[in-house]
C-alpha cells in the first residue's frame, strides 16, 4: 500500500523498501490510546492487536517485546527469552531518544537502532496482526512472519497467563 497522502513513518518506509504487504489504518486519538482502546476503535479482536514494549536488562541491553493488547508481558519469561537474568520496562522518558518513537506510537519496525525483538507466540500462526505504524493514531495490519524479513524476531511465550 502506498501512503502518499500521509506522512510516512520509519516503519512504513521500511515495509515499502522491503516490499512487505501491509495496510494502514488510522484511528481517532480521542478518548485514550491504550491498546484495548485501539482494538475497540479498529473493531478488532484484542488477540490480533499487539503492543510494543521496550525493556532494558540489568546489563544495560535493550530488548523489544510485542504482546497482545489484552495481556501483560511476563518479565520472567521475557528475561529467559532474552537469555538474561532480569529485565525491566525502560522509563518512558528514554523511549523517544532510544527508539525514535513516542509512547502509544512505538513500532518494533523502523526504530533508530534494531533491537532483538520477541513477539508472543500467539501471533506466529495468524494471517495478520495489528501493531503501531510508528505514530499515535496509525496502525499497520501485517503478516507477522513477513516481519522476520526485516527485523530480528523470535516467536516465544512471553504473555502472562
């Protein structure tokens, strides 16, 4: 899809450069930007809408985790997946300088620097999922397996039961 009529984000540029099929969906930012709000605005199953979470290990390494909006990241499972002892969410003030994205508009695609990314295993067999396209009010519908062509992804069990 070509999005000439709106400002292209880094995520969109990367998808287009690598010929990854996607669809952009704009939504109103009024009345909240939380993941469940976005799923409702898209009229979509929350199990198909994903949020991007950026973490930091005790050693100072950053990792990206992508989980369904109706679940939480299990920090113990996340640390085990990243082969580190402990991870924590990064402070919100570090998000923009580190990734180039703001809270509520963070995409695992097109960050300033590529970080090892883990997507919850529930996404692996889905035909498509929704995730931020790099700004608040803009989601992309994409095949999660296609993303492996452009970012370092593992599909793992990281959502809290």
